[in-house]
């Protein structure tokens, strides 16, 4: 056996002729040229820093909760040709308090202005309605300007709390089922790595919302649960390839478990990237439709949280789940013995050469 054949291991970034392959060639061939597992300690540090920043923001900065969580009063009126930027000043003059949010939702003749404030008394609601009517003259269903065109409703903060509580229960049940399935289908080390990756996705997505100041609504909580399915799908695809590569590994001395796992990540890297791009494109279209065409805030909330979650899910499946799996597997005495045999064989081959 030639020297080049013996010493060739996953991680080489050269072709058979010794010329470095291009980035796209390495991506599409999946030959193991990207040292993701060998550099796992760097990714551990990176993920730890990301989690620390997100947790610090969640603890000290908190979230920007919508009216469904904080409770309050919502005023609505036909949008017409109203300039929503003038609405806050009118509300301040009427009740002495600036509204939490002012947005236009819907499309065409169905467009309405939504004004969310803290809880208002009956007198404050009446004053706000009169001020809005005097300023904008909204048209009622009868076709004539009328104060009755302005509606009001109160939202209790307990409703958002109930949604969150049920979401947390659903998350706990989901994680238990996922752990059981992966442990049964693959092995417990893969189950642990997958759960850690999912928790990373949840913390990171929540941290991004805290850092940027996106409003948290019940739709955000629901969207957060949906992204876990994407992250899990991507992780299982990688794990399936790793299992295929490492099947019968203990009886060979060609590659170590870490090298076969790194090869598996490389072989599925383009698939992960394609899945991410294809997943984000319709969400971008949903944002465009929600903001510029329909003006539906719920669609926007769902789209944003899913876009953030898809990106974090792809990152965790590539740079966290498999490297963590390797770290867990290398605690297995059988894997350590096989690794020692591979390294000893290579040292002997190099000495002979």
C-alpha cells in the first residue's frame, strides 16, 4: 500500500493530485474536508458564549411582551387614509399616556388601525374614542362618520400566561418523546446530543427576541415549538449518516469514530444548507405578504420566529449535535481502544515509510 493511501484521513482538503479543492467542490463532494468534529472545542466555546449572551439578555433585559401577556385595552377603527404616526400623539393628549403599539392590519377596505394601551377606565376609553373621532372622523358601517366606528376590547394577562404554560408542557412532553425515540432508534448518546441541540435552539431563539426587542405574542410561542421539528429533522439526518458510517467500526482500523462522524457531517452538509435555504424562502415570502399585502400581525410573528429558529437549528445540528455525540462516544472504552488501534496503525505505517 502506498504511503499516500495509508496516511489519507478525513480532513484532507486536497484532490488526488495534491491540488487544493475549491470550497464548492468540497461542499458538494462531502469528502470530509471541513474539520467540524476535530475543531469541536472551538464550537463548544462559541455555543457557550452564545448561550451566555442569550441568557444574560433574557435575565436582565427581558422580553417585549404583547398585550396578550401584559393585559390591556385595544382600540380599533377603520384605517381609511389615516396616518398611523399621528395616532400616538392623539392618545397622549386624550389620556396622558402613550400607547404600547399602533399598527394597521388587513388589506383594502378591511384595513383597520389597532391601538394597544395599558388597562383604561371607562372614562379614559371614552376620552380616547372622542379624541380619535375628532382627529380622524372614522366612517361607521352606516357610511357616516361616527364615534361608534371605534371599538374597544380588554385582554386579560392571564390568557397569555395560559398559552405559555400549555406551550411549556407541550415542550416537556415533546422532549421526552424525542429522547425515547432517538435512544430506541439509534443510541442514548445520540438522544442526549439531540436534546442539548434542541435546548440550544430554544434558548438562542428566545435570546434573539430579547436582544432585538421583537414583540412576544402567543403566535411567537407557538412558532417556537414548530421550529423544534425542523431542528430535530436536520439532526436525525446527520445522525443517520453517522450511524451508517460507523456501523461495524470496532472491527476496522481505517478511521476513528471521530473521523467517520466528521465525514458524516460533511456528507450531509449541502443537504442541510439546501434545506435551510428552501425553508427560509417561503417564510420571507410570508413576511412580505403579512407586512405589505395582508397586514396580518400573526403571520409576521410566526414567520420571524421560524426564520430565527431555522438558522439556529441548522447551526446546532452541524456544529453542536455531532461534535457532542463524538465527545460522549469517546468515553466508551471500546471506542477508545479502536481509536488507539487506528493511531497505532498509522504510526507504524509512517515509520515503515
